[in-house]
C-alpha cells in the first residue's frame, strides 16, 4: 500500500512512518518542519536529541534497506499538495500534520488564528486533493478525544442514538472542546463528514487520547531514529512534565484539584491503530469514527504513579497543587467507549511502572538538555 504520513517528522508521525515502512508499505513523509521552528519560538527543545529529517530517513535506509520518500512543504499550499498526490498516488493519507498543542492555541489571538487556519484549511485542502486526484484514497485523520469534552454521560464512538419527542435518530456525538486547538479538530470532523457525504470520500477519524511513551521497536534501532520527548508547559503532556520534574528534583505540579480525567494510549498502540485503520478502510462515502485510547487516568493518578517510580529510583519528591491555568471542569464524570479498534485486533500496551521508569531513565541521561524554567505553566486560558 502507498501511504503518505503527513506530519511524519513529529512525535506520532515519525514512529508511524517507520512502523508502516517496516510492515512493507511504500511510505512517504510530508512535513513543513514547523514543529522544529516552534521549539525556537518557545525557547524549548526535545529532551532527546533529534536528528534532521534528512538524516533520519537516510539512517532508516541504512539500517533496514527501506526507503521513505520525503516531501517538504505545507498543506496550506494547494499547488504543492497536488504535486505530491500526482507524484506519489497514495492509497491512504495519514494526517498528523496539524498544530497539536492546546496551550499553544491559547497564547493569544495570533496563535489561535494560526492554529485554526493551519489545521482547518490544511485539512480542507487534503479533502479536495483526494476528491480531485485520488478518489479511492482513504483519509486516516488524527482527531482527539478532547473534541468530546467531559459530558455527564458516557462518550460513545462518534455517534449517539437520540430520542426526541417520540422520534429517534443516530446523530454525531455532541462536541464540547476545551481550547481553540480542540475546536479546530471539531471543524475538521465536520468538514470530513460533509465531504464523505457529498463526494463519496472514505475516511476514518481517530479520536486519539493523550499519547505517552517514547520508544517503538523501530526508533530503538539507532539513536539517529530517536523520537521526540516534549516536557515544557506548552507541548509537554502532564505525564512527561511530571517525569521531567522528577528527574530534576522539582515538585510535581498538579493543576487545580488533579481530578481532571483524560484518555491515554501508548505510542506503540498509536502506530498499530493507524495500521489497523489502513488495512481495514472505510467504505466509499463512510465517515467512520474510532475512539483511539486504551485507559484513562486523572492528573493526580499520573502524579502518584511518577512519584512511586521516582522513589524506587532513589528520587524522593513531593507533589504540589497549582492554580489551574486552564478553564475546565475539575471534578467530572468520565466513561468512554473504545471497542472498535479492539474488535479489529488492537492488543493494548498499558501504562506500567516499567514504561514510566524507561522514560525517567532516558530523561535523567539527557538531564543537561532540560531548560528548567520550561517545566512550569506559562499560558493561561483566562
């Protein structure tokens, strides 16, 4: 299968491209490399050293004999995108190429506008490219569980049956996003659903939970194949920030009550979920939604897990509660359905102490790269 991985230089996209290549697919990476520029903007970095994309794909070919093509450019430039489609003729388009940080989207007006224009227009361009140049191409779009918010009912997989005044219908599940970034994902979902309806496009929306983990079998083959490890208050997940804070003997900073609960999955499951979607494509005209996660935790539960592993590693740290910089419900019901990917063969990797220990030891090895002031929040929703 010929698969384009858009955003293939990023945290999820890079290991996905390697995994699909290893499985025998003809893979191309499409990326504008903007995530590297954002590091410069934020005066931040990955804890793990990251080679250039050119060095990465060259090392992959050296180690495995498999070639990954690269296209450097922006989805918002439609002429560029059409050239990629014409040259590569993809069977599937895996779309990671969006600004993915909620805090980044909340910095100010410029960052909100950038996030929405980059994400929504780029995705709309992909839909038109499929319609005009590759109508059989299967769009595999990375959405987010954050589209749903935290409703006081169970979160279904994309759709919910509603009874109203004696009539029933199966309708898209209501969305309650919590940032301009999450809103952009909601707009994407609406545009994809509409395109499937009017043009007969086939699409799978993977509403992904928070991704943790660092290595996959492929990224461990050589240090040049390292994956990113973000830890700052803008791009670092709560788990990564806690692990990094532990490595530098900093109190673990829990936002608010710590009862905020989110869905999670291992990076090894991310790559497998994409493969499952690619090998089991949606039908023509079908807008299919999978909830892509394996378990859920509160922020406080994550802090407790890190604290326990850190103590076993000889690091005795406390956790403190900070005023929550976000506007969100802190004490809420959370129960989400995630059966479709399991039914298609997903065998989850769970968040064990050993997973946390592996990341912690990696961070300690690269401790000198940590910019310590970046482990605290710097952006407020208010």
